[in-house]
C-alpha cells in the first residue's frame, strides 16, 4: 500500500499547497523555474512545507536527472561518482541535498568549483536558515528561498480532497485537530490520518489524541484559537492575574501546544514585560525552557505553572524593551556616530574606571543620546540607585583628586 503522503505528493507547480509568495503567478521563483533560469538554490522552512517536493518538481520541469543526498551521510566519493557518470552529458543533473545546514566547511569548499562550472544544479533544503550555516562563497553562488508553514485554510482544502478521494470519514472535531495539531506540516497530517483511519472509522478525536497528544511544532499553525489563547495567557500574566493566566495555560496544554513553545513565550514576556524590575524572572524562564525540553508532558505542566505564577506575581517594567527599540530606531533613521578616539581599541587616552574609584567622567558617545529611563519599580529602582551611587562616588573621588593635585 502506498502511504498517503507519497500518493498525494504534488507533482506540478500548480499542485503545490501554499507558498503563493514564491510560486504564485508572476512570482520570482516560479518565473525562474518556468524559464529554466533557476541558479543553485537553497530552500528552507519548517518540516512538511514542501521543500523536497518542490525540488522534485523543479527537476521534472527542467527535465533534468534527479538525485538526492542527505548532508548527514554525505560522502564526497558519492559526489565524484555522480559527476563522472554525467561527464559529457548535454543535461547536467539536479542534485538535491537535504539538511544542508549539516554540511561541513570542507564539504562546502568541495562544492564550490562544481557549482562554479555548472556540472550539476544544486538545490539544498534545510529547516534552518542557510544564511547562518552556509559560507559566504556558497551564498554568493546561489539564491535562498524561504518556504512558510502551510496555513490552515490550505491544509483544510487539501485534507478534504484526500478524504473524498479515499472515502475516509472524519468527525468534525477530529478534522480540526488533524489540521491544527499538524502545524502546517502536510506530511505529518496525512501520516496521522492514515494511522487513525487504520484504527477505525469514522476517525474520532480520541483516536487522534492517543496517537498524537500534542502539536508537531511550536506555533506555526494559523488557527485563531492558537493565537488568541496564547495572547490571552500573555496578557493575563502581564496584568498580574494568576488564575486567568493558569486557565489559558491549561487551555493551551489541553489543546496540544508543545511545552517548549509555551516556555519560550513566557521567557519573552519575562524580558519584555518584567525586565529588570525582577531580573530573576528571566533566569527562571531560561531554566524552565531547559526543564520542559528534558521531561515533556505530562510533568512539564508543573514547571510551566510555576513559571507563570512567578511572572504574574512579579513587578512589571517594559523599560529594557522600550530602550532597545528606541536605540535601534535611532540607528535605522541614520543616526550613525563615529566611535570616540579615546575608547577605540588600544587607545592610550582611555580612562580605566577601575583605576579611578569605579567611575570616571568621559565621553562614550560623541553626541548625547537618551534611550533608557528607569521605571523606579522593583529591582529597577535599586539598579538606578546603584548607578547614581557609582557616579556620585566617582565624581567625589575625582573632585578630591583635583583638590589634592591643586594643593
């Protein structure tokens, strides 16, 4: 029996599900493919969004021989044999390399002359942005295209076509769970459907949950319920309502949200909405991320609840968040100042604060700028007192030294 994910794999650009930003009429990637002008390219995006499928469609559209390699088991000898096989061929093959972020620098260097000479057309795929894993030399010879998680509307249309073609009955709640818990992963959705259909028909929610108790990925689906529940949890914690925060957390847990996603969202809140009013909030959030990754559900719900209660109970300040926003804004609008000469590397004129009682007056910006203003709440009040104390003591020391020197 052919697996559903294989049986219903798209075979043409028009059959591709989602990715209209790349493959819609007149979009650059589609035009490059249709005109046979596609250079070496790297596709990246979440699992199940169609990277391998698109590579196969490209090979078919360009009428090129197609070969697949995986970077985790990639051997240079395999590549050499492939190149030798096509020596003198009029049509260079398309070589698809999956998980390209795992290619070593040595392997990437071997690919360079091959890419340069056009002996193969390389299409790579990764769940991570290749910009951060591929060398500059590789990137200069290729294009990077980001594929998105498939939205739930497109997932639903695709699922309905498969259900009708296969004659599979699915209860309404089960259909919703199939789509939402698959988080934009078509392959994952069809694999879950296939297993559940083998258990019994009509496919029910209880069967799906027994096979997949939580969502595949963190927050890549586009259901209103997912975003609204997460928003409700964050806003409840920001508003210091412990019970409301726990309720929305429970809804998210029961809805199958991965514990790692929930911990990350709370960690963002710890930095954005609590900040230095209680610096330990971010420490606890970081610890919670590590813990829930190790233990998973059902126990992960306990440290998540502990973290949420701590964050909701903490004093709130968004001043660090606002400060970095203002600093970045000033840079984006062109306020680019030179580094003062006395604080450049190896400057002889730099005044070392530790040699001056802990603080010394000197210029760190050529033009005064102000981004941060303490809220005076929680530990931020103490931090402000520290800064004022440091400067006051430093100024006093500097004044005394001047008086001694003048005497």
